[in-house]
C-alpha cells in the first residue's frame, strides 16, 4: 500500500512550503514556495551558510549604507536560495515581492523585473520562477502586466471571492487561497471546532476551484496554509497543494489510499463581467474574515522582512 503522500501525488501536484533543501530532497515535490517567514528560518540553516557568506561578501564589496545593503541583500539571498532550490525541484520556485510594496503597482512590477534579472544572472530562466504578490488590487494589477510580459505570478494571501475573481480576470498563472488562516479566523470568531467536511478553509478553496471550472479559466489553484493533514487530504484533487515539512512527514509516515475531495471540471460556462476596482474593494470589504486576514498577512510578512533585514545588517556590520 502506498504512503498517503504518494497517494496524494496521484491527485495533486505537491509543492514544498519551505526553503529547507534537506526537506525538499526528502519529499521530492514538484515545486517549492518561499516567503519572508520561510527565508528567515532558512537563514539559520547550515546548508545555506556558505551561500549567505558569499552573497554578503559581494554586497560589502559594492559599498553603500548598511540599510540599503540589507534591503538589497534580502532579494539577493531570496534568489540565491531559490536558485539552489531550482536545482532540486523539477518545476518552479515562488519568490516574493516585499510586502511593503503590496499597495504600489509600479514598484511591484519594478521589483519583479529585478528578481527575474537576478535569477537569469544565475542561469535560472523566468519559466522556472513564479513572482509572488499579495492579492491586493494593486498586486493583481501588477500581475496582469507581468503575465503579459511572460513573467508568471503566484497571487498569495487570497481569502475572498472578490480576490479570486479579480485574479481570474487578470489572467494570473496561479492563485494561493489560504486554508488554515481562514479556519483560524472562524474558530476564534465562533469558538467552534470543525471537521474536514465543514472546515471553512477547505470549503473556501473548493469554492475557488469550482469558480475556475465554471468559468473555464486557465489559472492554477494551489491550496496553501494548512494546519492539519485532514485539511490537506480533504483537498486532494486541487491542482496543487503547498505543504509544510511537518505535514509532509506525517503524510509520508502513514499508508493508505487517498480519495479526491475536489473535482476540477471545466464547464466553460459564461464568465462574470470582470470586476472594476470599486466592485473589487466593496466585495472584499464585505467579507470581514478576508479583510482581517489580508491585512494581518501583509503585516506579518513585512515584519519578517524587517527582522531578516536586521539580521543581515548585523552580520554585515560584524565584518
């Protein structure tokens, strides 16, 4: 009998939600996703220390003030780590635009171009990279431009139907609707525990998959932010699932068949009229959970980015 991880791979592409090369090699995912929180963890891993030392030495040699060096170093390290990961996974690596740019379309586009240029200098072509942007109105506008330029995007921190529809309208390559953070909000709001079948996060992602099928959109749905193996298994059949090492380990350590919980069928029915900015903002605003979790998610990523910049500045100053 197969492990549940192998059985899950029969229904969904598995993506590693980590920058840990050891874990990526062990579980053999198709893709890997990163964000400032994961890079912050990876910053302490022994596998990356030679790479970090090399990049910081190059940045010191370029000169400039410590803060500017630290900000630039985050991008350099994200791409350096992503390039290492690209040698291990057969698919793509997601690399995030700084959360502080989530409400600035032009700055997001510029940062995406810089990240792609850094990857190409390392011999990693743009078709191996997904630029990760927050699913704000401005982030989705940036993604629309980038997609037309042949730079594929992963729209993250997605919590509302309005966000999902705007991403489909923009023709983005991939969306990452969150599971665990949706469920966290409803647990706190209601005091209720949920089974996999009535789990609000699971139901939300299933709804996003259904919207893709009904509209015949090409956007890939990737369930993200899982808290439990039960949530992962309930979404078997979702095109991609990005899963933490702890949950990958749990899936790999147990045997059993996995039945699909999502049926991706394209009906190609009539598509809704594309959302304008006012409609998007109103629709998202009407969802209290989505409003709270998007704002919180941007703040968290920005805080981790600042912590990472602080660690880098300290290490630059130490030499």
